[in-house]
């Protein structure tokens, strides 16, 4: 089949609305988009996708046509100029069929936790679709949009980015009506070119909202967000002492309890999240729920029932030990708040197991040195540093090159009645310490 326009592909999509880019996940009737990457070429698997039950395969290499013709599957092959661009254009076309709130969320830290909290609050009252896991990149965002069903009343889209113009690109087909920037910290400095670059890159969400008369939810306690949002007409503010929803940390051990001083007819929210750094995430979800008229009791119950997973702010009991597993990712900003929060806990036997931080560019050595200086300000039972630039700097702590080695060490210690913080960048898979 030759190139056809997006409208015609969309007609096919309406009958085959499950989209896959991985043949290992193909189900009967799926649409297979043959994406290319540095180490793979989906075109090479197009025929296999059809054999496994895909209704159509969208490809951008003509060799697939000859293979399909030989297999008598020619009618199931759709040839386009670029599969990725077609996927994104199809997502935009699908998005344009809806007249509902599309809430986009980005930030250096906490965006997935905030997204999950927002989703659980909104879905208690509305039919809501959201990003699954962390499918928040140039492939995940369009796939998320295409997963939004015709019964949707709300959509919450997470956007990750490691360089400027990335969020701008996502906005072109997400067309967000509402936006949230959780914070702007020291993450992906290599790609963004420093903290100011991070703010400029994340601020592309505000730029789109500003230019399209949308609304933002903004945390009042981060002054830089106020500066970044100048010119945005519609702002819903939340914070510790300013805004529609106001609250503060009531207690932080073992889980975060938040007192609500304004905006809800509930005085307290008892979460299952670890760390006072999750206060803005809880207040954000409460503010969005309140703005969209979710009943106060549903807001409270939804947040309280949310249990974190996927190595994000999880509290795990293992024997007599308490383990804070926050090993999905790490950057200087998230490391700082996690360590400071951990230092404030009451345990007499605190053990740090920290993986190195990635994507920091020329600042990497300095940031790891600053992190060691922060660690040295507190008293610990033991500190273990794993991999990366921890190997290149002087420090008085235990060092291993991999999390597997750190696990062997931990197993040999036979700790009891200890509290552990496990955190590090994704590439070091610090959760393996617990395997």
C-alpha cells in the first residue's frame, strides 16, 4: 500500500485502536508502528508483527513491501515517509477529537509521583486516562495520547525532557489546556546546559499555555516558577502559606502527614509516601482536584490510598529493617532532599547506599564532590557509594563499582533494626541491592 494521509490512517485506528511498537507485545488486531532506534529497525519486524496478529504495519522502508507481497500481506502494509512523525501526527489528530482538559506535567523531580497522585484524585470522580509508568518521551507521549478512549473526561500527560525544545515539541501534538511544572533542579544538566537551561526547557510548557490562553497550577514556594510564568493569565496557586490550597508537613515518620490549613474541608491527609519533599506533590494533586470540583473527601481518600511503586519513595519492611527505596532515578536536587530528609529520621542506625548520578556533563565531578560534602554533615552508621564519578573523587566511604557488589556487602552485614536509604541513577539499578 502506498502513502496515505493521516485522516485515512485514523479511520483504520478507530477500528484498531491498540498501538504497539514492540512485536513482543503484539495482540490480534493491533496497529504496529515500525519505529527505528540506534540499535533496532522496526521495519525488519513488520512481517513478523502481521504474522503475530497485527491488523496493519506502518513502515517507512520499501523492502517491507516486497516481503509483504511475497507473503500475500501487501494490503496490511502502510508505507509512510517517516513512522515516528506519522505516529506523532496521528496522536495530534486523535487529540483534536477531544474537548476535555489535557493536563501536561513536567519537572526535574517528582513529576511521576505528582502525575500518579493527580490521576488517582481525578479518576475518583472522572473517567481519566494517564501516562503508564514513565512513557514520557517522544514515543511514550504520542502512545499515551492514542490510548485515550472516547469516553475520556480527563487526560493527564507526563512529559520528560533532557534538552531544550523537547517539551515544545510534545506540546505541538499534546495541545495541553492545563500545565504543571513540579520544579526545576539539577537534572540532565549535560543536555540542558545548566540550571538556567533546565528552566528554559521546562518553561516551554508555560510558553505553550501562555500562547494558547490555558491555565497552570503553580507552587507558590518556588519563586522561580513565578518568574517563569510571567504573562500566563490563568494561574491556580497552591503552597504552604499562599494559594487556593495551603498545607504543611505535620509529620514525616514513617509516612508523610500533611495538615491542610486552607482550601479543603479536611484538616489532614495521611499519605503512604516517604519524604517531606513530597509535600508539593500532594498539594498539587489536591489543588487540581479542588479546581475540577472533585469532592474534598474523595481528594483525601484518593491521596491516602495511593501506594508508590516502581522504586519511587517506597517504604519496605525487611525483617527488622526499614528500607526507603527511591532508586528509580537521581540527580543533585533529588539526592539533596532525600539525604536531608533521611538525616532527620529518628533511627539510630542509618545506612546510605547511593548510586552515582548521570547526565551532569562537565558539572558531574563537582556535583558528586558536593554530594559527599553534604553526606559528611551528618552522622551515619555506614555509607556505600556505587559507580560513576564516585570512583574519581576522594571520600572516606565504602565504594563498589556495581549494585551487585553492594548487595553482596549488605548481605554480609546481617543488619538488624536499621534504616536504609537506597537511591541512584537508573543505570546503576540500585534496587538490585535488595534482590
